[in-house]
C-alpha cells in the first residue's frame, strides 16, 4: 500500500496560430488555466522513491528499519468531460496505456499492474478538492486504486496558480488542495507552500515551488518537505510539467508502517494527436457502487466488495484481516478465516457454533444480542448465518458480529466483525455489505491474473 503514498517526459505543446507579445519585466502577467470540454491530452506520472520503513517501537521495541524502494509509472489519455468554477477540470475520462508499480525491499515485495478488464477510468474532483477515480468496467482493487489515484494528479493543478496577475520574482501562497495533491495526505495539519514566478518567456513560464506539508495519511502523522518546479504553457493556458523532490518522515499508523523516504515526482501533460481519441459512451451516471473496491484472497478462493474506508491489514492462505478507518482511527476490524475448496467438514451445527463463540470470548462474553437464521448468498452458491454478541473488553462495551458461511462445494468462511458498542449505529450495515457481496472463485477464474502479485 505504500506505493500510492509516493507517487511523469516529453513536453511540447502545439497550439493554434500564436502571436507572441512583448512583456516588460515589471508588468504583471496572468497565469490562468484554460480548460475545454472534449480536449484530449497525454499524461505521464512517474515516481521514484528510496528510503526505509519501520514498525511501531511500542509494539516491537527491537524493530529495525527495513530498506525500501518504490517505482511507479502511470500513462493515460485524458478527455475533459466537465469543467467547474475557475476553469478547473471537474470530471474527466481516462484511457490507461500503462499502469504499474513495484515495491522492492525486505518487507513483502509487491508488483502491481491493472487487470486487462480495466480499460476506462473516470476521475472526479469534488467541490472540496478531493479526487476520486473509478472504473466503469470493473471495481478496482486497493492496489489498482493506489496506482490510478496518485499524488500529482492534474485535476489538482489549478490550485498551484496565483489568484491574481504576478510579476517575475513575485511569490504567492499555495493552498491546501495543492498541498494534498503533492503529498497524498488525506488530512492536513498545516502547510507553508509558496510559489514564485522565476522566469517568463513568450511561450511558457517557470514557477518555483518550496515549502513543507504537515498532515496524516490513514491516521499516520507525517511531515514532508518539497522543492521543485512547475512549467506553465502560456499557449495552452495550463501547467504542462511538474518535477518535485519530496522528503518525508511518517510515524507508524493503524494499517501501515512508519517511513523515511526521499522521492522524485514527475508529471508531464501534452496535447494528444488528432488520432489519439477514445470512446467514452460506456460512462453513465455516477453510481456509489463504482467506488467500492474489489478484494480477492491470495489463494483465489473468494472475493467480495468493500467501501474505501476498509483497508487490508493482512492476508494469507488462512486469514484475512481488514481494518475500518474513520478520521484516522480504527473504528472496526474484520477477521476472516477460510478453508480450501473441498475440505472435509461436518454439517454446520449452529448450537456448536454458538458454543465455540462463548468459549473463544471467555470472560469477555455477556450475551447473544441478535440471531438470524440461514440466508442464501447473493451469488447463489452457498448460505450464511449471522449472530450478534455483546461483551466487554476492559472498561469498553464491545459488539462482535459473527458469520458462518458455507459454500455448496465444501468451502467455509468464519468472519468476525469487532466494534465498540457506542459505534454500532454509525457502523450500520457495513458487515452485511461485505458479506452480502461474497462470492466463491470458480475454477475457471482461479488462474486469471489479479492486480496483486507477491
């Protein structure tokens, strides 16, 4: 998952007839983005990072840093679909041509590419500046999302530009949306980013960017120093190049290790050739279901959908652990235990299942709160039983929601959702959304490539 948090080179903008104007050094100039619906661009985002990751000393006092290298590359054609206020691109369609990331180091090396069915993307910038990328053709995995929804995204570039005309050597403050664009932080504690117009030519302007960003990613507090340069294409009316050196220190968080990293982020945007277009008719009205992420276990036994607040903390051949974050804090956890296809097992006995729950919880158990009967899986190839349990852990009142899922071919899943009793109302039916989407992987699907390769 670290690939995304560290996240571009040919650049020539060919425009229509352009008549240069003579600008005196003391005259202020306007650097204003100009967007056009239907415009198609080529975009290339690359990131190279090197440093180390470390565990929380409170959990492992003997923990030592582990070296880590990250390399990410994303190339796509982008068509502007909707323009917001101040000429920022509010919505665009993207055709990915290349999307890959690699993490090398001592801790779980990872290589990720997009699945072949991910042929079209839609990027949306919400009113608060948050960027959301979805695929109309298939739900993205978390690893795929971290490639296609990355720092340096062009939808955030408008906010690097000055609000009024500026002179050469004049500086201006860069706002929080731009800070999030560069850092990838999901919340900010403060930033001191400043931009400076350092050079002005007839066809382009160079802007220097320096400062620091303080914030958090997935609840892990971080600090990042940035220094680099932007190039503003005066013919096209937009930024067309970014190169930023980033130096970040981040504390260990609820779902990721701490890090000390230096990275280089490059982004290049050029006007596409007339023959470089693509079909966007598959894009329909926005649906919340498109934002759900797809998970498939490492053994290819099962898959399910979950919203973007759930993060895979661990997965192996026997256990899957998800944590749900809200405001950077863990609000719920899900543990799933699986058995392989065709494993010998006895017919499910609910009373025995309840007895196992009581024994497992020990003195934390208080009472069974809600017991439902068996219900069929939505996929039609199995059934599931749900039971809610109340109990205590220390001074906290806890609710556990247990699931017993039996597949028609002999596979079984036992899942436990754990949350504080005070959060049950806000948690709502998140457990049902995950378990209700669970499907067993069919034999002809098991050999297909997935987004994650470990």
